[in-house]
């Protein structure tokens, strides 16, 4: 139809296949990440939240912290956009072929208690150690009982230098 050479046709076909595979990979990783909603950095209004350092957030979006196995803690009062920024960084990671899992602490506590009842804590721990970026949203809203605190300690210890954590909280964690 376009009178392409065989080589040009093959090049176009391969480009289309690579693009389609990339789109499917992003869609699948986004589904597996369990984001409550999709947000990007472009959707964040930095002018509305002058307390948020845009340059620092853009630096985090380079994902060097994941490459170095570092962790990020987003602290601030309710309504400043911590969850939005966490999800946006997770979406940016997925677009760079990084595996991500998002959970709120409420959901994580439910998962831990259910896994404990079913004697599957080791399986839950292994599952949470798989993604390169684990996002824990709303840390510090609820007190942790001793077994849950021990589980979180094990999770952080096992992920050390193997995967990054991104934690949001409106509490001072000191």
C-alpha cells in the first residue's frame, strides 16, 4: 500500500510489535501494582502546594533511588498530595519497566492478619519482597501490635538493598 521496501516494512512491523508489547507490559504492571487511582506528576499542581519541592520530586522521578536500593519517606499533613506523588512515582517506575506494588497500611494490616490466621506469613513476606518498589501509604495512622511490628521489621530487613520502599505518612516517625 505504501510501496515500502521489504526492509522498511519489516522495520515498521517490528516497531509496532515493540510498542504493543511495551503498552501491554505497562498495562499489566499497572494492574498488578494495585493503585487506587492513576496519577502522574504532570497532573500534580506544584503551584497549589508550594511546600512540595518540585525539583526534589522531579529528581525522584529519575528513579535513581530505586537503582541504588534507597528508600523514600514522604511526610506532611493531610491533603498535600503525598499519595498522589507516591502513585505518580510508581507510575513513572512502571513506565521504566520497574515492578511496583502499592498498598495502604490498613490493607497491609488486613493482609498480615489474614496471612497469620492461614499460617501464610512467610508467603506474604516473600510476595511483598518481590517488587522493586513497594509503596506503603498512610504509615502511622494506626498503632501496630507486636507481631505486626515484627512482620514490618522483617519486611524492611529483607528488602534492604534488594528493593526500595516509598512510605507516606502524616505522622512524624522519629
